[in-house]
C-alpha cells in the first residue's frame, strides 16, 4: 500500500505539492484521490468515488492502518523533496528503489502497547492490534500479536525519558528483525544565572560503579554514589564462567586433548561480557550527564 501511495503521489505531484518551497504533500488532497468517505461529519460532503480507490484495492486493511501507510509515504516523499532542494544532492525518488522488501510503516500508540511480563522467553513484549481479518469481517474486537523484544538497559533508560508515540518493525538484509521505538521527550531549558563556580570530581569503582563529589571554593557540597547492582551480578556470573572455562582449557591442554571447542566458548563469553559492560556503561554515562545537568 505504501508503494501504491508513492505511485499516486508521483502521478499527481503537481496537484499535491504545497508550502512556501513546494516541498510538502497536501494530506487532504491525497485523501480525496485514494479514499472514499461515506460516513462523514455534519457539514462535510460524501465522496462516493475517487480516482484510486484503495479500499477496493486493499480490502483487508483497516482505515487506521491505511492512514499510517499514507503518512509513511508522505514522509518518504517530503524527505526526497527536501534532499532534492539541496545544492548538488543527487536524490532518488522513493519509488525508484529496487528492493523487493516491504516498506515498514509507523504504528501509532493507539494500536500497540509495550508490556512487561515475567516470563523465561522475554521480559518485554510488543502487543500489536491485528486488523487483517477483523476489518473485512467488520469485527470491532481485533486480534492481537505478541512479539518478544530484546531490550537493553540503555534502551529502557531512553524509553523512560519520555512518552512512547510510535513503533516501526522491519527486517534487514540478513533477515534479522528490528523494532524502532519513537519517544517524545520534553526539552526543558535549565540554564540559570548567578550560580557559584564548582567542580565535579568523578571516580570509578568496582562494587560502587562511580562516586562523584561536588567541590566549591568554600567546601564540599555534595557526594553521590552510582550503584549498578544488576551489572555487578551479571559480570560476576560471566567472570565465574570464564574462570571455569580457562581452568578446563588448561586441563585439556596439559592432558594432550583438543581445547578448540572450549576456546570458542571462552571467546563468545568474553564478547558477551564486553557487550553487557558496554550497555551498562552507556546507562551510567546518561545518568551522570543528567545529574550534571541537574546540578548546573
């Protein structure tokens, strides 16, 4: 459907362009080309026929999903128009792509939920409204799709900074599935004047991840500890696994046995440990930056 919208936009581009620089698409005019309107509010006229009736062409899709596809196509076209206006930018039309994969649309908050469950499969799940069968059957209760997500502490920290507004699901060239989550964050101007000069000293630790001390010309104003108990627990678990595998590898080598499989497991666990440490460090940096912003 997104590709169909892109084709209609390209065919009727002169009629749909709007804005001072003519780099935006008029949503209302695109609606009049693609979507009939039988049930309308008082004061509005009905549209019984349109040049490109997408309700007939795509009978299984709901009107809300049709709107999401239209907005995705409009966003792709407006991005192309803005790139085209840049001097020397050789931008290609969204319809010129040779990829056979579907273009993912944005799903808005009314049609999905992020749910936390205590299951062995996954802690976080994406619950999506599935209107593929309910729309043609005229059912008001839609089916649901539950998708397990692999969310790192860094991602959770970013999600908790604002309000989740939309998600997008797609696959990459290796057929691996990804979810993009759009979060609306309120930006607050915290600049103040007349505050005293101060220095924040930060020291890294082991049991306590970091310690910060705020120093002013008069005295030490504030000391704060940053503790990541979950990181310590996970890192210790991997350290124990590494020690056991290293002991097994040395034993096998001393006995003249092959240790290739043990070495491969050891290499994978080293990589997992580094990834875990890196994710928690990114969360720590974000916490420290937020703390510095609060102090300033």
